[in-house]
């Protein structure tokens, strides 16, 4: 076996110790390697690929030194590995995966200067506390520190890293991002979900090609005004940010957002007042709609000036709005300006008393279950008056017992609107006097 170049072993049951591995190896692929270290004389200078997922290895020792041809290093799921050693002698390394190495504590500073590295993944390394203070990884595409719940600092970025397109710090203990985050000028996805980060540096505005920004469930308290520079962002999630108290006026200028979540932010009680300072071409961007429209999730909304949402330059292009469990008494007037709205969810808005604005004629589905205080609904009144369901195909009024709905008249209207499928469920509970009404139908299509 002295000249063996490729050694692949899977699903093998081996007992005892390993005393010898050929130094001629170029590929060592051993899933579940059962030993805690390499043989003492293992010096594979020609090794290019070392693939040892779910191994029992604890320390890499001297065996990885001087591996100038090493391109791929995979220890995914190796739960006993405690450190990544000096890799400065492996300048050709392109792939380093230690995902799920739950005992890993330390990563050598040399890892931060591997110029050819494309993938660097330390996700789920829940004991990791020592990581390079500085990185200059000019070829890196993916950088993952997901679930590193003991890692509190993020490294300084020494120079521009134009190739990095995804940075995942979800559920990490990282508290701050350095100003040098602005060097990640090619970044397309930044995931800070559930992280300990309280604020973003103003230099985040340099990430002009950023497409998705995930902040939901994080410790974020406010967003910098430079957020308005992120004109390429299509997805912004802030749901469940319990400390978020303010949004900058510049957020109204995010022209290309198609999906935004702001729900369950109890401290967010006011919105920026106006967007007059934004350029006219930004405020009128709705003339260039996306094919799939815009979506807003704002569950448990507590804001007092909800109508300020129409300052979003794409407000009229929304096709779906979720305001379930929100606290307003009357549906905000700005909803009537969503002329492309298809789906409106008001489920569980228990303080909602009236919907006086006429809903957009484009609407297809309305969810209003458990709006227990609702007394007036102008669109429904118009339906009963005109005998025309318009294009509404689904309406859930479960437990809206204060509406005093004429059920028999509603049923006739449904039947007279060329309905091919009808599910009609009407329950009167004499104990609670709650009325459950669910009407669902599909309009006929004709040749």
C-alpha cells in the first residue's frame, strides 16, 4: 500500500488502533473515522482531499502541517474535534467544513488568511469561543457561523472581500459587527436571525448588492439611516424583534422589497412620519411592479400611525397583507390604496370595530375569524346591497357575531353568482351566542 493514492472507506467496523496510513495518499475519504488521532508517522505531502465527516478525531496534530496541495478539508459532525490547527502551509485550501463540530473551541488565526478559500463553515460549533480576530479571504463565497452560541465577536475584515455572497450568523452570540462589514461589497445574503446583535454599523449601507436581510428574532434595537442605500434588497425580515423601537425614514425608499415582516415588535409603536425627503423617482417607483407583487406581514401591529405605511414607495403594489392579532379599532384608510391587493388577513383583530373603507376591487380572499368586536363592514354591506360578490372567492367571518349577518340573504347571493362549489357551515351556539360563518366558493369560468 505504499503507493496508494486514493483511500475511501465507508460503513466499516474497525476495532483497535490505526498504526499506518500511506503517505502517498492524495485522497483520504473516511466517513466515521473511529480513532482520535492520525498515526504518528502520517505525513501525506501530496494529500489534496481529506474528507472525514462524523469522525471521532479529537486533534489533528502534526499530520496536517506542510500539506501544500490540500484543497478540501471536511470534518462535518466530528463531535470530538477541539481545534483547527495552523493551516498557513495549506495556501490552496478551498473548502473548510467543520459544521456540527460541537466540541470545537478554537480556530487558528491562519484560517483568516487563506486566499483561495471558497467555503468556510463553522455552523453549530456551540463551544467555539476563539476565532481569528482578522480575516482577509478574498475568494470566499460562503461564511457560516450559524448556532455559534458562545462566539461573541466577529472578525475585522482587513480588505475588500468582493466574492463573499452569503454570511450566516443566525443564532450566534455575536454582539456587534465591525465597521469593516462595509468591505463585503459583493454580499447578497446577510442572516442575523436570532442573533445578539443590537445595532448595525452605518457602513452596512455599502452593501449595495445585498438581496436578503434577515433580522427576525434578533436583539436589534434600531436600523441605521444608511439602510436606505440597500436598494437591491427584496426581502427584509424584522418579525419578533422585541427591542426594535424605531425605523428610519429611509426605509420607505427600499424600492425593490417584495417581502417585508414587521410583526410581533411590541416596542415599535410609531412609524416614520413622511417620505417627502426621498427622491421623487423613489417615491413613485410603483410604476415598475414586480411580476409576483409585494407581501407584508405585520402581525400584532401596535403602531398608532399605521397609515404612514403608505409612504413605502411600493405600497400600492402589495398583493398580500397580514395584520392578524393587531390592535387597531378601525381598518386604516391606506388599505384602500392597495389597488393590487389579493389577500387580506385580519384574523384575531379583537379590537377591530369597523371597516368603513371599501376594500380594493382586486381582493380575492379575506380572513377575519375571531374579530369579535367587528360591527360594521362596508364591503360586506355593499355585497348584500348589490347582490354581487365581486371577485371575492374566500371570506372567513368565523366568530364575528356582532355583524348581525343575514345568512340566508348571503347564501342566495353566493348561489346567484354562478358558483360551482359551495361549502356553507353555520353554527349557532346557544351558550355563547357566537356565530360561525365560513363561505367558500369558486366562481365559474366560461368559454
